[in-house]
């Protein structure tokens, strides 16, 4: 479970937890991982805390190996970690930040998948879920978030193509669009200067919050985990 330190990632990790279940928790902050681990234990699960910055893709292999050593096998990978920055007019965005966002949101996802895939194929069993965004269906709905929209759109293409490649292998690969969720990321966007990120983008996120349109991380986590029993692959799941 990536991005397991808070928000949707923490909620999914806790929802996955139960007696006899080992949940590998990947995130940057050891303090946040410790909080998630405590909640996993409270559900009877066994947490494995793995601090890692997914922008440093060269460290992903070691992180996955640590998870495999703790769990024995890796049956499920939920790629949830992602960043929404950089926000603002594309011409004013730092190219390095743009590239780093693509690395975290897309390249790291692929690296994690490639690291777990041989084992899943060997056991002919596995579930890979890539958390996307409704913005992938409507790229024009998030003007000012070019790197984010680009990465999520490409992520969905990667997911559906890989699902087709792995048909009948026992390994399913699906997209999950979690809906508008009240997370630290949402709060971060609302706290930005409208003049820097774009007044329209800022107003949209402020309005969703004011209108009570945001769902809880726990709600979307239950929806995601509920899909894992299905044998469907190559699907774009949406929150219900």
C-alpha cells in the first residue's frame, strides 16, 4: 500500500487489515506510518512500516523486497501515492517539479508493478489497483494542474494496456477513481494563493468543501477494497 501515511492510503490500509493479514505500508514520513501501523494492529493485522520516497525510484526494489520478506508473498498492490503539484499556469511551472510529479505519479507506479509482477505471475494470482482521478476522464476540469492530469491520464492508459497483456494470467489490473475525498491534499490546495495556482482551480476546491461535496477516506476505501474480490480486469472503477 503506497501513500499509506494518511488520507486514502491510510484508510485503505486499515480496511485491508484483519487477523492474519500482513499490510506493507509505504510512505515518506515515519511518524505518519507509525500512526497507520497502530490502526492496522487495532484491526488485528500485521503492519510492515517501510519509509521510502517514491521519487527516488532506485529505492523501490529494496522496499518491495522488504515487503516480500515480511509477508512471504505479495498478493495485492494498491498504488495510491501521488502528488498534485506543481499547480499554476504551465508556462510558469518549474520543469524539474513537473518531471518529479510524473516520476511519482507514473514512473514509480510502473516500477512498483514491475517489482511485484514476476511473483504474482508465478503464483498465478494477484491484484494491482492504480488510484487515478476523475480528471483523467475530463482533463479540462483541472486547468492549472497539467502535470497531475497528464500523469493520471497516462496511468490509466498504462493500466488498461497491461490488463490486456495479462488477461487469463490470474493477475488483474484495474483503475480506481476515488471521487472527491476530504484529504490533506484537498486542504493543501485550498490553502494555496489563488493568484499562484489560478483563481478558477482554487475556487473549485473551496466550493466543493463549502458545499459538503467531499466524502471521507473511509468511504472510498471501503469501495476500493470491495472490488478486490472480483476477477474483473481492465476496468475503471469509480466510487459509489
